[in-house]
């Protein structure tokens, strides 16, 4: 899958790159406490990452690679 933005009440929370829809749904389910930490009653949705969000994700991936990390072990980056 392409990088996907997770939204809380339509506000971007993080950009992740799941392997497939099943992986995305697992992250949303397992990461609910993290995702809703600041808005416990918030609504979680997702969409394709915008150009600006994609740039942040690519920069974080470049940093991950710089220390020797591989693509398989990089999942995403928080936006706030």
C-alpha cells in the first residue's frame, strides 16, 4: 500500500505504510489508545497521504535508512 494518513476527527495524526488493508485495520485496532490519546471520543478514519504528508513520511524514512534501517522495519511517522 501507499503511505496512508490516519485522521482523528478529520485532523491528520500520523502517516503509515501498511502492507495491506488487513495490516492497516490491525494498526487502527491495536493503536487505538495511541491514536485517541488526546481525543478519547474521536473518530478514526484514513485516506491517502497528501503531498506534504508524503514529504514528511519520506524524510522520516530517509532518516531511518541513514542509520542502516531497512524499509521493512519502517512503519510510519506521527504528524503531531
